[in-house]
C-alpha cells in the first residue's frame, strides 16, 4: 500500500497537456482551441506508437524492413509505415488538418473532408532513427505545424516552401525509458511525460533552457573522411582539448534531447559529395531549430541560420549544427 503522506508525487498538481496548452495561450479563442486540439491529436498518435513499440518482438510488423524504399531511396522499416499511418488516421476526422507532409511520402496526403475548414498542415518524420528499433534503442517522432496559405487547388503545397519562421508549433516525441513529448508554440519549450496508468502526458518541465555551453559533441565520426575540411578541423580541435565527451546514439531525437538538457552540440554535416547532407529541412532540421532557439540555443547549417533557409522542394535536405550557443558558434568559426 502506498503511503500518501510520503509520496509527494501524489499530492502535486498534475498538469495535463491539454490544460497546459490553453493556459499557455491565455485564451479560449478559436485559434487557441485549434492548437489545443492539434496537440492532443499529436499526443494520441504518440500514445499509439509508444504502445506498439513497447510490444516489439511480441506482435507482428514492428521489427524489420518492408522490402520497399521511400521517396528518399531509403529502405522502409515496418514501424515507419505504421507510424505514418497512425498520424494520418488520427488527423483524418479532426476537421483541423488539411494536409500531412511526411518524409515517408512523395507528396502531401490531403484529407478532403477537412480541407474546406482545416487550415493547418502537419509536417512530420513519423519515426526518426528506426534502425534503432531492432536493437531496443530509443527512437522518436518529429513534428511541425504550419498555417495553410492560399487555396492549394493544384495540390502542390508550394506555400510550404518558406522558411522556418512560418512554423506555429514544433516538437518531438521521444520513445525511450519513458515516452516524452517536447514542444514549443513560440513561447518557450515544455516537456511532458506519458503516465501509462493515467493515459495522459503530464507536465515534467516548463521553459526548458539549454546551457550556454556544454562538453558533449555528438556526430557520427565514422564519416570523418567524407566531410568538408571545416568539420574535420573542428573534430581535430576537440580531440586536442580536455573535457569533451563524444556521445552518439544514431537517433536524432534521442541525441538532440540529451543536448537540450545537458548542453553541447549535435552535428550532422554534409559531405564533399553531398554538401546538402542527409537530414530533411522541413521534417527534421527546421522543427528542431525552432525548438532550440526557443530554449536559448542556436541552429545552423554551419554557414547560415537554419530558420532563415528557404527550401527549394518539399524533400530538401540541409546540414545541421545545433545546440548550445557557444558550441555552435565554435563550429561555425571553422567555416
């Protein structure tokens, strides 16, 4: 039996996600209600994906590849497909989202029954780091919300080809030892932890702030000889300095979560042959750039601020240097 007198967690005021969003917006306007509903739908998708991941190895279609490739030419994992379908299913009857654009789909997915009234677009990486699933390591989902501009009658979604300042919300869901949802609505970064017993995301930390500098640098040094010389010089520099720690887990969300909490820098640079890098601008780098700036950090391509980059196509890629201000500035100095 639990002794409630000695369990402060039972006495504290548990703030749920839906309640917090409305409180943060200080409004019950139609727009505030929309954002609250959007975040609740994202949270529902996170719960469904989390439940599926927790049963990996028990149920079918969690582990392994489908045998297909996505628009990026990459092998598709079964959980990539499942997670993408979950987000579509969750938003189909929302009346809020007209389009979903995903790195797993060549073109945006339109929801005709929502388009007359739904003026929002959800951009997402349904499962980031899916190669980690088969070895029971952390993975995540990345999302961004934008207001639809224009009628988009030809369904080309060209209004999405704008810089990161057009985002009205962004965040990620981390599926690890616990399931966490971290997001910003443009007024600070807040984290919520899923309480399985309640089925609710509960406020864990509000107004997260990244340290001004940190000792962690995170990148795949196996690509050392493929990088441009400025990045190789940066790595040589940290190898000669005391106090740096290399940490790289192979899932962007998990590595980013460590950086935003502990400080430091995460890098996924381009290569000599592919200077644009591997990560997708609209679905991965720009949403995280919005988050990190709201937490007091910086995000860059190495040469320019990520939030200012205008994509030329829906599946445009970009290098990523993101983290504590001083760490990012140090990397930029090598350019």
